[in-house]
């Protein structure tokens, strides 16, 4: 929801992104960081399995 | 006393001169801003050209290029002849009544967007008008982009003239109607339902993607794409690196596309004299775009790499990342844009496979990347952005962004794309103007249509002839 009392941009003179002035942006940043790390972990695992086949 | 009055008069004159100077600077800035979006958007077409030719087999590489270049060329004059007029004439719907913002309707369109009569003064060089030409130019590039989205899906079996007719219907009419309804301050989807689609995820990408689907149903698959039991074969293009580079160029060009979605101060349709706005009059900054576009590109690439490991799908994922967030690039938080784009990158390939398993041969995945993900982006904003002002001013002026409004907008964009695509291609098929004959398709379209050779020194039996 719009994080200001009146649903008008005329009352906004700072952050204009969704969920501004709440803790949500921090959580989204954390989730995005976790995704990056998880993708690297999964990617390393599956790539290692594939490369192993060529060593056998 | 007289001296003080004279001093005040001088100060007022200086202020007036300064204000006039600022206005001129604003006007020149706006003109330059939009002018620069035009070559940036032409980079999109360099990208489409490269990726379509790369995705074509050797025997079709140049005919795919000819088709692509010709579509671009026909978009400009047809958008000049009637596309620009359609945008201004029908925001409130048919029959073209004037809207509350006073910049729409048949009368307004006749006055500013026709190449004859009174409107001609705004459709050619005019010393008192530094806005119309560059604004028209940016919109003409939107039109050309829309038509090119369909172009890649139909390669290697479509007739050139039939394709150009389809491109004109899509680029100079279908998406323009969608833009008038959903990308204009008087658009009925905006004023009645609170639709918000800042970066045209629905009105450009979804319309083009589902127009392509309508065409593909009538066009049919390439010979050899499907086996007798209905299973699909992969028909690799002749040059994957060219295709991937082309996709990267499209990404570059989209910075110009999205930049042109910003209404800066200093031109005839500016919302404000001192700050930029979206086409809806809501706030936007280029910094917002920088944050969110970059995060969306990254999210889309990472999401599609996770399951495909294929550079074609990774770069398509970059595009899907932008498209999935385009509706709300003005208000997403960067990490949200990343997460939404990541999800788009993940669903991209399964959606394309789903379509292929139903007998649709979309050579470059355009229906999925632009159509499905375009609608996904429009609906996503309804989920995350509900309650935000859709249009300038207080909520009372128009509904705020809401889930139902975004879904209605998505449905309308689907229909504006799919129905004309299906109907016009059906008519072309009836007249034998849609698909090339089987023999020509097997021989290769370059041999049949193009008096030149893509790679004369290998593999294509290029004859050596005397120089003229």
C-alpha cells in the first residue's frame, strides 16, 4: 500500500519506492542477497557433477 | 524614490530575462533528450537484426535480415501517416471523444497529428515547435520495436510482403490503440481502472508477443520442427554468438526506450516545469530507472542461468527481467525488481517449452519473453503496487493502482495483440500471402529471394561472377 496517509504524490518529498519508511526494503535486500548466494552454491554443485563425468 | 523604482524595474526585467532563458534551456534540453533516445532505440534494431540473423539457418540468414530491415523502414512512414494520429484520437475509446486532460480526441488529433491541413504545421519543420518531431520520433521507434518483436518469431517461412502487412498492423495500429487506452493521461484504462504500465510491459511487449502468437497459429511451424508424433526438434540457428550479441544490443537500446518513457520539463506535453514525470504525470527520476533496470537485468540473467545454463536464454532472461518490472520501474525498490526479474528468468524456459509442446514454433521465444512475461509484469505491479497513485494528482482523480485494474489491462492487451494478429494472418493465408511454398522453404529463402550471399566463401555455393 501507499506508505503515506493521502494517496497523492503531492505529499511525498523523499523516498518514492514501494514500502518506503518500513523495514520491507531491508528484507527484500536480504532475500536478493540470499538468492545470489544460493544460485552460486547450486550452480557450483551441478557444474562440479557435470565436470566429474569427464574425469572418469 | 525614482532611483529605487528604476532599480526595481531593472531587477524585474533581469528576472524576466532569466526566466525566459531558463524556459529556452528547458525546451532545448527536452528536445535534445528525446532526440538522443532515437539513436539509442535504433540500437534495439541492430540487436533484433543480429539476433534474428543468428537464429536463422545459413540458407535463410539474409532473408531474415531483409525482412527485419524492411519492417523498420515501413514502420516510420506508416506511423507518420496514421499511427501518431491514432494515438491522440482514441484514448477515450471509439468514437474518439475528448478526454478530461484535453489532449485527446478526433479534433485534437486532426489538429496536431495529420500530415495535411492544419495538423501539417506540427508534422514538419516548424521554428516555433521543438517538441512534436522528437516526440513523434520516439514513438515511431516504439512502433518499430513492437513490430520487430513479432519479426523473430516467424523467421524462415513467412512471405516478405505478408510479413510487412502484419508488421504495419501491429506497429502502426494495434499497439498504438493499446498505448492510447493505457499509456495516456486520458486513456480509459487509466482513468477508469487505474492501470499503470510505465515501461510498456503490457502495451508494447504483451501486445507484440500475443500478436505473434496469433500469426504463428496460422503460419504453422517450420518444416522439420515437429515429428509425426508431435514431439519437437531443436532447429539451431547458424550463429549463436551473433544471436547473443544481438540480445545484448537490445538490452542497450532499451535504456533509450525506457528513457523515452519519461516526460521531461520543457516540451508541449510536460506535466511540470521543474521536474520529470511518467506519462501518467507521476514522479520518476532517471536514478530510479538506473537502480531498477540494472537490478532487473541481473535478476533475469541469474534466474535463467539457474536452470538453463544457455547464453541464449540468459540474455533472453535479461530482457525478461526488464519486461517483468517495466510496469513499475518508477516505484519498485531495487531489490524487489531483482526478485521479480529473477522469478521471470526462472519461469521463462518452462513457459516457452509449454508453448512448443502445443505445436507452436516460435523460433526465438518472442511469445514467451515479450507476451507471457509482459502480462506477468503488468499483473505483478497489481500485486505489489496496489494503492499507489496511477495518475497524477490525488486518488480522487483516478483509481489508484489495483490488482483488478492491472488484470483488466493485461486482458485487454492480450486481446489487442492476439485478435488482430490471428485475423489478419488468417486473411493473408486465404490469399496465399502468408507462407512461402514448401519447395522454396526447403531450398532456403536466401536462394529464392535474395541476390546476395551471407557467407560466400563457405558452405553456400556462392558463384563467382564478373564485376560490373
